[in-house]
C-alpha cells in the first residue's frame, strides 16, 4: 500500500508539473504578442522603423495616440461603435429572451414547428447576395439600423435561454398570475431578474461580436459618418501599405508611422472589452455552467 501511495503521489506531482508547464507555455504564447502590440504602440516612429521584436520601448512616445486622437473621425467612429454595441446588445438580449420564453412553454401552438425552423437557420443561410438584396429591399443600406435589426435574433442564444427558462419553477409564475399579473409582467418582473446570469452571458458574447464587427459596414455602408471604430482600424491597416502617414488630423506626422497609428488604434479598440469583461465575469462564469449538471 505504501508503494502504491508513493507511486500515486509521484504521478500526481508529475501530472501537475506538466500541466503547469503547458499552461505557462500557452499563457506566454498568448501574452507575448499582446504585450508586444501594447509596448510597440508607445514606441516612437524611429524605433518602429527599425523593426524587430520590441519588449520594452527604447524611445517612449505618445505620438501614435496623439495622431489617432487628432483625427476627429476617430471620435465619431468611437461613438458609433459604442452606440451600435449598446443598442444592439440590449435589443438582441431582450428579443432573444422574449422568443425563448414563449418557446419554452409546451402549451404554445406550433412550438415544434417554430423550433425546427429556428434550428434550420443555424445550419443554412440565404448567402451573401440574397442577404444584400434583402437588406436593400428593407431600405437599410447606409442606415444605422443595419447594425441593429439583422442582429436582433440568434437562435443559438434562444436555445440557451429556453433551457434556462425551463428550470424556473412554474409555481412562481402561477402565484404571480393568481396575484393578477399578466404574461408580460411575469416576464419583465420575475423571469428577467431571475435570468441575469444567462442574460449577462448572452450580452457578453453578443457585445464582443457587435464591437468587433466591421463586415456589416464593409458590405452595407458607404457613408463614412456611419463608420465604427473597427472600420477605421480596417482602413488604417489598408493604408499601412504606404510607409508614411501624411494626413492624420489634417497635418503631417513626423514622429509616428502608419504602423504606430495602427497599433495604437488596436489598443484603443480592445480596451473597452478588457475593462467591461471583469464587471461581467461573475455572471459569465455562472452562465457558462447552465445545463452542465443534470439532477
């Protein structure tokens, strides 16, 4: 028994050590490129022009960020990104929750048909050209609402919320209806507050998707006043084919390069998600555990 215990303890130590080494390697693989982007964004144009990996800026400079913020278009694009993300997340979560609550009730007529139709949309789509023609026929081209209306429903999110709503005790709804509440008040005042972990998880995923989305702008928007921050970043990356940045904020930039402005824009674009994620982390963790254990 002693030999078996010693052998088992040795195996556990080897397993834990290998696990820690692998996690350390994966962490370094993820963190080193991120660190390089952040540090390089604070480097001068001369240091960036020399090339190579920058672990610490030899010439600390804020010119890249000054160049970004001198462009008034960046501030407007930042506002568009915040507006479309905030409105998109709220409407998406509410609409998905409303549909999921209805489909979670077994007595709803045609429920199986609606669920089947929804599942089909998860695997098949009309394609890019038919979708473009639909957006055009709805009058959503060059409209802010092209960011909101097509993203209202995701049946994958509906399925997650349906499974959560099924676990809410029906006695709560019955007692509320006895007290005179209708279906809408039950949904708004009982179901929604009880579903915050699931809703926060859906909001986090959808928020990241909305914030990072630039293809919607690329396909359906030509009006630059509706460009989000991600589209501005895309244009900066395209412009990085040239070696000098001659018109940022209406003036010639000497101490920065296109690459420097590109890196600074990447950091600015990523920062809101980095700040918001810790605020939703506790809901995110509990929401990810939904349905993991069956009793």
